[in-house]
């Protein structure tokens, strides 16, 4: 099974964030959209990613936007930081998946769905904090980490789980002392992404509410529900994501109805 | 997703948002085929972690459950829903519910599978449906419980509050349970080393259909020696019922096991038929309580005091040929769970010989049958048991004996599962029985006494660990 050594090896192999992305984020931190756009120009993959996301209907642009300065201007500081952080997570994703039956397209769609639904929630809550905006885009990172760690251990994991109902996150914690969200926090530290965002994600696992500040807990709860809402898509259920974490009804009891109303779920 | 099997019940633990689009991905055709091949008394779906469901999603799950009912003849149901969900489910099927509803898993086990709630316990319940009230009362009675109906939810709430101060008031209660017709398997419970079947009504030829012969055979396989058919709720028994029980008794004798009948008063059976049962080796006791207090009976039937044909069966050549598979599966399972590998120290053909202090040792056993049949026994110090089961015990520092027993059962299941998989790769098919655990080694030694087999002593973290394979 997975050992603490396996985790250390994985952590050492986490690639550094591309320089262009780091510099773009630094400019956004200084709230300079023009310089950020100029920096982003040096990474065609980043431009392509930004174009893909911003031209989704949610962002409300009637015509496609391709000009990088217009993209940054249209997004604003907070959304630009959010989507660039999402781009960083997308770089981490493997070219092919085996533990989860996912494709690159599935992950890209999951990322854009996460951004759209999360921003709907933040608009409703009138939240304009970039760290909270970024927390949701880290969710796919936890799934990507699970893929890397579990892909060579599929048989062993199936053996343990055939006799016991346990989610993957809890299994990793039991065998190694750390879970996927702990590892995402380490990735954030390496990449210079906000630790507050990683802590909100950690609390969003459902079994660690003390991981984030009390004032961020409502967002952690919303993020917990968001993960399961994403699994309404049959391809993600088929991929095996339903067993990634365990839903904690007690954790979300006070916000469940609000979440259902915000995302517009009807019976 | 595959169901988790616990105490003869297959459970699908679904979670999240369930609608008509994603429900078919939750329980796929392969999952359905796999489940149909299981030997269980019920298939249930847990709604404990379902956030939201719509009618289309529920309809799909209902169709899946109906498939299990028609192909397996099992009880089907859903449990663990909120009050709001309960009302919503009932409203979705105003004419007839296609599946049972249970407040929780513990309530479900009152009606199917193997319940931890002891026989004769008081069960309080409320139901707003008069037909359900009668049906539930009868079912609980037939399964050996004392059912008390409470007329309002408020009254139930008051009684539950009172129970906090006085837990002996009743053993369990429920208020959102709804039963549908299903073929009733005879209730079974474990009382330590004794398997108790609760008979009710008229015992005639159809008792064979309602008796879980698979479970009975597996129990014999893993070393249970005393089986009781309690007749307190029986109205009468005819020759067909007697013939069935006589056959059970004769078959049990081959295993050195005994069938007992309790509370079979003279007015329930003709004297001649009773004599026939006595001739076939059945013992009679006035009540179950008297039997369970008969220390000498329990000691001689704690596991194999009588040497018999079955225990004299030698370990077969076919089994010996696959010995490496069994040993490697055990080593692999322990390695997976602990990240440490045990080392083989010695191997011998003998009876089980333990060279350590017995009071520090725990054991678990599991039987198998099919292309090969036998019994795997694992004996280890408590310290190793805890290390092996650490993941299964959630790394807890302290746990009850029951938690440790459950974890040991899961561990030996993992060993058996690994073995089954490895043998299957070689074209050898086996079926695994329910595991048994022994927190006191003397109980195990009674079971395997005089059995010859292969004993492998391994060392793990400097302590001995015994693997014993026998028939």
C-alpha cells in the first residue's frame, strides 16, 4: 500500500509552476491588468485556456473575445487570478488516466463547470475575495493527486474496499497519515498560491472543519456540496469519482437548502 | 459501484445528487450481475448520504431493486432517509411501494439478515398506516421480538427521551418503516457459539424453502456445533416439517454438530413424530433460556469435542498443491494493510500447535468450498492483530472488543478474497463462508481439535503469527 515514502517521492516530483504564470499572478497581485496580460502573452497555452473559459456563456459576452487585453479586462483581477490558478492545476493533470476513467476533456469540462457554479455561488453571496474564488479551482488538483498515487495500487485498493466501505481520501489518510487535501496544500505552497484557498479546500473535504478560519467555513461547506453536485454528470460517476470523498450531511446541514436554491435544483 | 456485504445483506452506499441521468452510472449492469451472484438475504440501498433525488432517479433505483427481488428472491429496500425524503418517497408511489423502507440499517436487520438486537427484545414502533402496523407487529413477533406499537410520534419521542435515562425500556424503535410482501427466510441469530433459528406458524414442507441451507452449511464449515430451532412461536409441526428437521440432524452429525429444539410443547407435535426426531439425534429443551444456561452442553459443543467423519478427513493433495497461494495471499494481505512483510519461519503437517501464551492470542477463521474446500485459521498475538487491523479500525487508539472482532473478520475476509482471486487466475473456483473470530483461543482450539492440516509459523515485527490450513 501507499507509504509515507511514496508521498515524499510524489511531493519531490511536483513540477515548479511556469515562470510566465508566476509573473502574471504577481502583476495581478499588484492589480495591474495590463502588465498581467502582457506577461501572459508569452504563454500560448495559457492564452488558449483563458480564451476557452471566458467565451463560455456564463461570462455573458455576446461575441467571442480573443484579444488578451480584452480577456483580462473582461475578467477583472479576481476572476483572472482564479482562472490562471485553474490553468496551473490543468498542467498537473496526467495525459492519460487509469485509476479514474477520465479523459483530458472530462477534466477540462469539470474545471470550467467548477468555475461557473462556484462563481454563481460567490455572486449570490456577494463575495469578492480572490482567495475564496481560487479555493474551488483547487478541487480537481486533489483528484489529480489521487490518480497519481493510486494508479499503481488499484488491485490492493479494490481488495481493501471490497470488504469495507471507505472513501479514497480516508483510505489514504489511514495508510499514510496524510490525505489528498494535505498534499494540495503542499502544492499550493510550492506554487505560491494562497494558503487560505488550500485551507478552505481542506475543510471542504467534510471531515476537517477546523482546517480553515471560521468565517470561511460557509464556503468550505458550499465547496463540499459543489463536488457532489458536479457528479450529477454520469461520466464522472462512471469514472469512479463518487468514492473520492464521503459526503458529510452534518457538515452541510445548515447550508444545503441554500445551495440547492442557488444552483437551481428542481425536483 | 459494488455493494458492501454485511451480515447477509448487500448494501449499495450511494451519495450525492441522484437523478435519472446519473443513477444508471451508480449501479451499472455489471454491478447488477455481480450482485445477483451473491448469497444474501437482502439488497438495500443506503440513502444516508443522498443529498437530493428526483422521481426519475428513484424510479431507476426501484427498477434495479425489483430485478434483485425477482432474480434472487431477496428482500429489497432503502434505508437512512430523512423525514422529508420519507414523505417524498411515499408520495412518489401512492398506490404501492415497490420496495421496503427502513429508518436505518439496524431496523432493517430486525426483519432480515443477522441482527445484533437480541431475541425477545422490546421493539417500539409507530406507523400511520393501520395495515402496516399489523404487518410489522406480526413480522417482529415471527422473528422473535416483542413488538409494542406506539400510537403517536409524540409518544414515541417521549419514550425515546425516557430511554436516555433508562436504556432497558426497549432495545430499539422506529417510525418511518414500511414493509412489502416478500418470501420470509427463517430468522437466525448468533448467541456466542450457538446458532438459533426462530420458527413460527405451522411447520410443514415449506420450511425447506424458508430455511437458509447455504448459511447453515457454511456455519457447519466454519465450526459451529450447536444449532437450535426455537419453536416458541410455532403453532404445530407435521410430518413434513419433522422429516426436514430429521434430515438436518443426521447431516449435522457428520460434522459432530447437534440440532436442538426448544419450546416444542407436546400439543404442537404428535408423540410419534417427536420420537422420530429423538431417533435422528435431535435434543429437546423446554426453553431456549434453559438451553443457553446449560454449561455442559455448551462446553461439549463449543467446537468439535466429538471426533467425527468430517474432522477425520485428511487435507487433500489438491489443497496442498495450492498451499503457496494460500500462504502468499496471507503475506500479501498483511503487507497491504501494514506496509510490512511477515517472514515464513517454518512449515509442518500437523494439528494446530501453538507455542505461545494462549491468553494473549486472538484468532479468526474462514471456510471455503467449491473446487477446493477447507478452513483457513489465523492465530496471532493481540498486538499483531491490532497492527493488521489498524486501517480497518481507523487508526483508533482504543476500541471495543466488538470493533476489534469486526476488524478481524474484515481482515480474514481480505485474506480469503486475495486467495479466491489468486485461485481464480488458475481456474480454481471457491466460495467463501462467513468469517468467525475468537477473542479467546480456547474457543478456536475446540473447533480445530484433532484436525490435521498444514501449519505455517511466520514472524511479524518480532512476534509469531500462525497460519493453519485444514479441512
